[in-house]
C-alpha cells in the first residue's frame, strides 16, 4: 500500500513511518516542524517528506492516510482528505490493526520516564537475544532507530496518554492492549487535552481495563494517583516497586548520583548495576524495566547485566559537545518534576561545578501557565537559569524571576541567550539545555560560540 502520514516528524509518527516502511509499504509524509533526530531517521529510511500541508501532496492519492494527533480541523490537508472521503486512521489504531494483535505487548506508561523505561526494556530483551520489536518516542542509542518490527512475539511500546487524533480523543495507549504494563508515575500534564487530573486518571483506568487477567501491572508502591487508578478496579496480577520491604522490587544506591545501585527482588539482593546513567529517576526507570523483562521471561541477573551496556536515549542528558572543559547537554525535560530530577542527577554527578540551565517552556501546558507555581522551585540545583520567553506564552514569566532563589534571566530570542551564556562560561561549567523541541538549534550555536571564545 501507499501510506501517507500527516505529522510524520513527531516522535511517535516517525516510528509508525519506520514500521510501515519495514512492512513493505510505500511511505510518504508531511510536517512543518522538521528537526533531528526524527528528520534524520526518515531521511535514512528513504521516506519522501513534504514540508507543509499543501494538498498537492495527495497526488497520487494514497491508499491510506495516517493522521497524527497534532493535526486538527482547518488544516488544508485534513480538510482535503475529508472532503474527498479518502481512507484515514489514527497512528495507534493503525498500529493495532497491522502489528500488535498477535504480539506480547510490553507497554511503559506514566507522566515521566516512558521513553527511557521502554528503551531499557527493549535493550534488555535485545541483549538476551529475544530480538523484540519496539516503538519508542525517542531514539535509543543502543539501536539508533526509534522503531522496528522485530523477530519475536515481544513488542515494547512507549504508552503515551496523549490523545490519538482529532477524531479519537482517547489516549493512545488504550489501543495497545499490553500483557505487561509499567505505570511509572502520574501527575497532571497535557492541560491542552485534559481538564484536570481526574480526566487523566480515567484514561489510565481505561488502560488498566485492557490488561488481561493473566497479564501483569507494575507500579510504584507510593504513588497515590496510580493507587487511586488501581482502586477503581484491577483484574490483573500486580507487582510493586518502591523503597521499602513491602515492595516486590527495590533498589539501594551505592553511588549518590545513581551510577551504581543494588537490585533487590523480594528483599533478596540479586545483583548490582554499574552504568553510565545518573539520577534517581533513571534508577527508578531501571528497576521498572528489570521487573517488566522478568515477566517476559528474562532472568534478573541477565537484565542487570544488560543495563551495564545501556546507552540511554538521544536528548536524555545527551552530551552534545565539550569545549575547553565546558560541557553542553541536551535534555527533553519540560515538566517541573522532570526538570527537578534532571538537575538533581547532574548536581550529584558534578558536585560543586557551576550548572547553567537553559529552558524553553515549549509544551502547551507550559505556555498555558499551568506549572508556573512550581516551575521556579524546579531549577534550584542550577547556579543560574536562562529562560526563553516565547511570544505565544499566555502569562508573565517575570514572576519566576522574583520567586526563584537561583538567578533567572529572561530572553526573547536564542541568540541573546547564547551570547549571555558564552560570555560568562568558564572551564568546568555544565550547560544544560532543556526543551521538548528543536530550540532553534541552540546547542550547536553554543558549541560554535564557545569554540570561538576559547580557541581564538
């Protein structure tokens, strides 16, 4: 078939494109926000990409149009296909119809950690020779791609609670029907989609309803929001991950930065992980992944061994470069909790070194000001904060300057951020860029300017 994808450069839809391509379909697509790593992946797959939504992209008419959830009524491509009654579906529904029905689906859900946890699970299964399929909202460094069909019954998927399409407002994950379900955590997010926290809990319970009685749900011991979801009704086996002896799975830190930790299963020490990642959040992701892989038949000691070779995901504390001992990192953090944990992990790693945090509040939830009360407290591990203030923001960010202990500087363009940061940067500084978008290529701009400063 000829499959055309609207919104193809999103992390999920780019993965759908890779899978459709592997299934032998001719794949084309269009989008407006085109930047790595997804644009690079599509180029490597030889997928024809149209920039923008001009209706000429429907010549010739495709056999099926897969519509990303960023597409809405009024978009010229959407109106064109509706007016002409072209065949269309959502990405999650297409995935279920064409791939997931006969697979053992291992799904990683939660407000935070979905991408990393699903990447860890996929790598553990790969490392023990199980050749899993996967679709992940990022590019795991161990694989270099965000999605593949795989050669075994196992399929690992990042289970996103965001809606499926303009015509299907259910969360994506209700289409996946997992046999193994990880629920990492649950907080309020995606305020452009969900009215309140209870609306998100409702979608999570829809997901719980889809897990068979012989399946397994893995969740934290102390997450009150997820406990509330499970108390609405649960028909599957459950396992708990936590920091007490009441947990089925838990960890004990060997190194404060999380680079080494011990794994306990039913209060018995089964091994320790010594790896390249840092942060309590990644330790939590790891124990979830070990538990999920165990349900799929992987011995715990083999899972622990596999994680020593886990290389993380692009845009998760990814080192973009180092100039004169100034390190520039790229991270996807865009929620106060993620910002807090990311900075805490970096602080534990670098000790007293100066951390300069650069943040783009790009998500719709951020722009709406939903997190403005907690945002200033999220970056206090940084020595200095540079905050991009987009024109589209619906509230004044000046109050963040007043409420923050760490000095905050507001900027309306990335060029001025680069100039200000580079002027003060000294050897040993850690520059952490946090955004869930391309951020106007600020990472390379920083490295270029740093090179000019220190090498001239």
